[in-house]
C-alpha cells in the first residue's frame, strides 16, 4: 500500500528566502511522484512530476524536487520565495500496483510567505 | 484546449437529499477520477472511471456512486446526504497509455476547480 507523509503542516518563509517542503513516501512498487499546488478556492495545479527518469526534477515557477530512493523522499525546493507562492502544497504518490489511476495524496503543507 | 469543467461550482443541500455532480474532462482524456477534500481528512480518492468502467474505488460507503458516459463525461452521485458529506469534490482527468501497469501511474491528472457541497 502506498502512503505519503508531509512532515510540516505549515511552513512560513520570508519573501526572497529559500523554500523547503518535505515529503516522504511509501510504495510497494516503483512509484511516480508528483507535487501539486492549490491556491485558495482553486483546483489543483501540477508543479512537477518524477517518473523514473532524472532524479532531479524541475517544475514550473522555479520549483524543483529531488527523488532520493534510499531516503524515500521527494522534497520540494525553491531558491527564492515569492508572495504568489503562498498556497497549499500536496505531495502525491502513484504506483502501478493497481490497474488504473491510484493517486494517494499527502495531508498538505500550507506555505506562508511573509513580506 | 479547455480544461476540466465541473458543475455546479457551489451546491447547498439538506440532510437526506441526494445530489449529482458533473465533470467534463479535457478533450481526448478517457480517465476521470473523483476526490473528496475536507479540512479533517484531506484529499481522499473516491473512484476512477475509464471507458465507462469503474477501475478503482476508494474506501467510501455505497451512498457514493458514479458513472461515465461514452463521451467520457462523468457524474458522481451521493444519496441520503449526511452533514459529514460537506466537502470540496474534485474531478481529475488524464490520458492513460494504451497498456496498463506502469504507464498508468505516469499519467498526469488535471484537476477541475471543484464543486463545493454544503449539507445543512
């Protein structure tokens, strides 16, 4: 069975400082991993995905994530936070153990960006 | 290309009623998944449909059901509404590969803006 742990429910950073949102996963198979962002009253937008190619994945809006199999981690980073990054971030794991889509979402991390 | 469209955006119902939510996937996408999002439980998978067949089902009671039409549009129905059914219901579509297995997991899910259901 798959599971996702997002170690921080809330992260607060100052504008212009680095962002680190932590994610650890558990999966019985070779997983695909995703980060989605949700702005208030909006749907979910894909930031980036890992699907067994390069372990360092670049996404939109300057975000990146590194897949570390030995640590079962897929942390999301950004060198310099912007006010518009304030949102809820979800780490997602999906494997092919079941036929069909089977996304498991983490509980989310709320990112606040202070001026 | 139009995105995933969910209707209605907002809905208010009373306990015991039933409700039907609609989702139109991105053109060409044949897989539609439904999720329930609440502050307490987060995002939980309800079910997934592909080519009018339910492929996967989450751990929800039988009051939650769905279907998919030949044009890939999907509906979700909740019968005998309870207060705890108040949530944001999200629909996502994707375009799976021809084969099952790993190709399924790699496909990106594109989400609609959701339907916010309030049960009074």
